[in-house]
């Protein structure tokens, strides 16, 4: 087994060539995925739209944009992310984020920010709604029956009928079920209040050292994929360990952490993807620690398995 490797991209550039170059470097190096940083009220391009822009121009790398649940309707999130999965041919993901900034709430003027616990509860409901909407079309719902003039088998579309404290959504989706069934859901988790509240597939954690990473891994259920965040190459970060050394020294650190901690991989926060791909990736490959995956879709690449459609399974039962 080899470790997984990802990079976190951030920036406020509206130059599409900048984003294309960065993601292509990751794609050509065989990285498992890239995340696109975003905050609801920041100046800069929308992360989901950036991922959609680079999707047709890349072939292998997963595309995981940040999208907030606090001021965004889950129905809209589900359709945007399902569309990203279609245009990327099964490489989409979603990093969930909440917003507790009053200035961001003021942009809409709809309500005051919720307490942190309520924001996470709302995010948990949003993930459940999005996942149900992704399942609301069975995989074979599109029949395109020319003889009868029927495009969709209506019996294979399902109301999700979600009613919760924060959302009431009937469904079904207006976008067919994504190629992955369930695009990969990720979240940055600084503690159990996140990994216990959110039904994510991948958690990004910020341990201080290998032993701290091992303790965190033991606290999260084994089915989840755990990536340790490291800030590299002058990237400013306050919540993750900042590495300032040579690529060989970074490879040493990654090797020692991975051997001891049991994390599934690392997400490197970088200013330029070339800081990772030019020397570090070849060095990790030379050591036999990293090998690009041949799996065509992100869920398979991360070993998450096939996403079962809850409504299709219920119908069969």
C-alpha cells in the first residue's frame, strides 16, 4: 500500500491559465486530488466554478472545491457538484465549510450567524440532503425510449422528503445521479465536534507531530480516510505544521509520520504546485512511498468503494 497525496490550492486570481497550470502539474504528477480553497465572503473566484473550468483539461486528478453550507442551499450545492462530477468523468469532491463570520452573513442579510454547534448541525443536515439528492435518480433512470417518447422512467426518480430543523427539501434532483454515485465529501476537522457531526468520507487533520496524528487516527472511525495537513514552501498557515526545509527533508517527515501514525495520506498546502511535483514526488516514488493510481474515478482511487443508491436498494428490498 502506498500513501495518498494531495495539494490545497488557494488564491484570488481570476486568470484561468493560472489555475489550469497548477492543476495540470498535479495531474501530470499523479496526485490523488487537489482542493480549491474558498470562503463565502472572500474576494476571488468561486471554487466550484474553478474546478469546473479545469475539469475538461485534466484527466486523472480529483477536484475537490470548498463550498459553504451556511449561506448556500443544499439543493444548489447538489446540482453544482453533480455537474462537476459529470464534466470531470467521476473526479469530483466537496470540502464542506461553515461560516460564522457576521460580515459574511451581512452580505445576504437573512439572519444572524448561528452558534458553532448549530452551524455544524446545519452542515450535517446539508450533507444528508445533498447525499439524498445524489441518490434521487437511480443509475438507469434515463431510458431514452424513442418508441414511446419517454426519456425518463419516473418510477426510478425519488422524492427525498427531507424535513429537518434547518431545511425542508422534497426533491428529486434536476441532475442525473453523478458518475461516482456519491462524489467524495471532505471536511477539515480540528476535533471530534467536526468528525462526529459530519458524514464526510475524508477528514483533513492538523496534528503537531506523528504521535499526535496517531492519536487522532485512533479516534476517527476506520472507514474514514484521514489526511494530515502540512504547510509547505512559505504557505502561511496557523492551524497546520509549517515545513521549511528541503524536499528530501520533507520526504523524511512524510515517511516518518506515515509509518507511525496510520494516516492515509497528506494534503500539502502550497503556494505553487511545482514546489511539490518537481522534486518531492519523484523522491517519494523513488522510496516506494507513492505511486500514481490507475483508478479512473476519485472514490476508487481513495479506496472508498462503490456508493450504493439508498432508494434503489430500498426498492429491491
